[in-house]
C-alpha cells in the first residue's frame, strides 16, 4: 500500500478536487489509502460555530454558510448533485441536532463533535466524485480505525487497538478516509490536534506497513524557510528522519511534529511533493539521508509569549522549583519552546494554544516575580552561519540562545 495525504488547500474548490483526480491518474492510485483534510477554511468556520455556541451567539448562520459552500462545490462537480447534496445536508442537520440536545459544558468535547464534520463531508464529496469518474474507491470512517483515549482535541492514540483495526483492511484497492480524527472507547469523536491530518496518514502508513507516504502540498517540497517570511527559500532535496524531527520540533510548518516518529520506527520513506507538479521529485525524508543541500534552515513561530520568573526571596531556582513550574505548565497545556535559566531567574518562550497563560501567571505569582512580553516572535536557525541572523531585526531582540548548530532568538512582535 501507499499512503497519500491531501490538505485543505488542495481541495479548496472544484478545480482542486478535479486536480486530485488528475494527479491520481498521473502517478497511479492502485493499492492506495488517501487521507483528506477539510475543504479550505472549513475547520476555522466550524471552530467559530463552537465559540459562538458557548458564547450564546447566533451560530446557525455560520453553519448555513458552510453548508452552502459545500453544496455549491457539489453542484460544480456533479452533473446530478442531488445524492451528494443530500449527504451534505445530513451532516449539517446532525450538527444542529447535536448542539440543540447537548448538555455537556466541556468545550473540548463539543469542539471535537462539531469540527470533525469538515473532514467527514470533504471525504464523502471526494469519494463520490472519484466514483463518478470511474476511479472506484471505498469511503472509510476513520473513527472505526484510529482509536484514542478521551483527551478531546489532543487524543492519545491507542496503538495496539488502532493497528488491529487497520490491519483488517484488504491491502488492495483505493480507500478515502479522513485526517485529524479518531474515536474514544465510547465511540465519541476525538481529534488529534490541529494539523493532525499528517499524523493520521503516518498512523495508517505504520499500521499498513506502507511502501511510502506522500504529503501533497502547494509548495515543491520542504523548503529551508517559509517564503512568506523569508526571501530566497531553497528546496531541500533530501532530509534524514532525525533532521526532519528537529525541524518539526522547532516549528517547521510543512511537517507535523508527531508525523515522523511512526514512519521512522518502520523506516517508511516519506515524500513531500507539489500537487501542482506531481511528477517533480519533491523532498524525500528517509533513514540516514544527509541534509541536501546543506544550508541554514529558518523557522519563525509567531504568537509566542516571553516570561521571566524570578525568586521573590532571591533563592536559587533549584530542581524542586523547576519541577513545580513545569507541572503547572503541563496542567495549563502551555508549550515551552525555549528555556534559559540563571541562578535566580528563568526565562521561558511559551505557546499558549488554549489561552491559559493568564491563569498560569496568576497561579505562579504566589512564589515568583513575573515579567511578561506578549506576542513575541521566535526565530530558529538550524545549521546557522556567521551572517545567518542578518534577517532578524537586532533592535527588537529580547533573548538569544545557541545550542550546537541551532540559534534561537526572541524578538518583539
């Protein structure tokens, strides 16, 4: 089996869906499992539905708008769109029905039950379209295969049960299923974290002992820098698993951090290619491949927060105090992207995905003095050279740290 993954940008409109079909006919689709994200910005819109629901605002108009967008897509793809339009309408009727009867105050639980519909709808449309042009395939509900615990929005995969489920699939045929989703022991929907569709593809590749996995993007492969923020970005032809994991850890947006680990365990070759130019080589990630070309790699993480904790009594920040700080960071689901310590202070560059930083700061202020700089930028340069940091505004620099070949700089936003 091969595993392909298509993100929302590749299927954002009718032309994109047709391009996926053309791509499959160009590169081959026999014995392939395809993982697909929600169409375009659907996930963002459904997130807004959940937010409005909990704030007692009108959410039905947003649902209607998303539904209409998908129905228009179906009308552009199908000569007779009645069947697929009915499927689409059923998904959105289910969303409304769930929200009207829901009694749970748990935001993350409700989030997963609503946001999942984006992937379910997109894959249903694509599966039906491919069947309509004689690319015969089977649509799978990924929640029957990827099993997790009940950590909503960050489901932890039950690898044993997931592998047992996926191994039941015949190794011949074309399958279409969803990224990002799983289900807990009670069959409630869970999600694997934002951008988790890449991870879903890696899970299937691992469990199917796939020959390869390919992520199809709107870029030619893995670049040494995001061209939105850096000039003269270069294509990386080859990367080792280890280097790719380092890049993902520091925030390279083209690869999801959790994606690489299952692939590395079974040494499954992993490609990042352009869905616009599918015959181009793209980037290969595999065992022992050197970084080629060997150039500095630039990563920018936005929406970061820099805090400096200092002992109120001027005592050393010892291991027991560090343990207490990091336990609280874990409890508040705050990620640490850089840490620098001295005898009586600790500087942390943090990512606050769940808006818990103020609660953390209030909690920790009992024992520590706090200085805080919100909305900073974190630059990371792998394999930096003497002039590599020229792209970073020196007058805004707040903190700098070098570890071997990696330079990290925090600057004001």
